[in-house]
């Protein structure tokens, strides 16, 4: 098994509130002795300002093995996410990250660890991402970054960031694959019981609840009416007619109440309904498309990929509920729509 020279000495920046899960991910990938599988060995340095013990979130603490000087000479420097992503990063830690990058170390932020890199100025002018819930916050913390909202990880000029939370594991496997080869990464993925690389981006995991019911009762009842008839192929003119408004008034009030146009809202509801059918039934993709009012399997594939980054087959493999699934026959007998 041939190894490249990079990624042999790993430095982890520990700050108060570092996430227990992120540290566990780092430990699973870089600290376990898996030489029997041809993986490693790696040397890990746990580095903290003043070599202090660091509290973890949501529980525990860890003793540092090195001060910030331990980041010098590392092939890879990792910044775990923190419980409070925008929390202050000590000036000494910011400077240590900048020195490591200038010296040629690869620097990576796991999940909200991107905020630590942002504080050090390492995201300026570079592609970056983080957990989808914190993307808007990261846009404020790193206004000069090129934010990537629908990816599992980014890499730009030796600076990497990842989506959350398991996105940090995707990033670590990416680094193993990049520097030690696909065979080594695949071997490690098998040990971790996970795919070597996940399909699509993090948009497929974003919560997309129905918009809050607008204050105008007519719009609320029209939205309820439409959701029950997605399969029927209704369009925006049908919504306008049901609401009993002029077209211009309906569009204005609907957009003001929901933040989206009626057409966009209707499309999103159809895609979300298709997602629920893929998660909870064995219906063929063509039937899912019909039930969701998307017409054809090709249209469903196009719309779902645009919204989530993956097609229906991949989405179903990821999110299929084996406990609540029903057969095609059961679905047909229990899901008749009025």
C-alpha cells in the first residue's frame, strides 16, 4: 500500500465549546490504529491556547497535548465546530491558523468550524460552506467568502470547510482519498460502515416546512385546498379562482404572506409531496410523479434534482423509512383523494 507524504501529522485546534461529535469524527479517522487494514499510522496533536483543558459540547472535556505551537509543522490542521459558532476566537489561535496555512499546512473547518477559519481571515476570497442552518450567519462572519450553499464540502487553496454534522466525516474521507488514494479511503469507509462518498449536496437534508399560514383566511384556505389536490394538476389560475381575488391582488397578497410567488410555492409543495411518497411508499417513480402532480418521471427527476441535488432513486435509498413504508397496493387503497 503506497502512501503520499502528506497528511501524516494532524493538528486539532481545541477551543472552549468544541463539539464532542466533531472531535469523535477526527478521532475515528485519524487516531485509531488501523495499520492492520493498511491505513495510517497518523500522529495527532491536540492543541489549545496555553495547553489548557478544553470543555466540549454538549458534554466532557479534553486535555491538550500541545500548545498552539503544536500546530507548526502539521500536514493537516483541523478546527472542530463549536457550540456557539460565532464565539470569539483568541487572537493567538487566529494567528496560529494563519501561520500554519502560510507554511503550507492544509487547514480544514468541520461543520461550524468554518467560523473559526473565518475569524482568522482564511475564508476571504475562498469557497466555503457550513451547516445549512448557519449559512446566513457565516455570510455575515465572512462576507468576502464565496459561500457554497449546496455542497458537502469545499476545497480552495488549501482551505477546506464542510457541511454539518456528518459532513465533517465526508470531508475527512475526502482528505484521505485525496492524499492516500481511493483504495485506502474505501477501506476506511468500510471500517466506518459508510459510503466512500455521498451523492448530492446538503440541500436534500434541509428542513422545508410549509410556510406559516398567512393572516388572511382566504389565502390560508386556498393553500389548504391546493395541498389536498396536488395530484390533480391544478395551477396558479385555479388558486386565484378559489381565493376569489383578481390575479394581481392574489399574487401580491400571496407573495407578501409567504415570501414566494404562487407558482414557486405550488412547485415546492409538489416536490415535497413527492419526497414524502419516496420516503414512505414503494410506488414506482412514475406513479410518484403522477401523485405529486409532476406528470412524468422525467419531470420529477429534473425537479427533485434541482431542489435537492439528487434524483428520486438516490433520494429513496437515503431516506426510505422501512418502519412506515407501505406497499403499492396498500397505498392505492388508503390514499384516495377527494
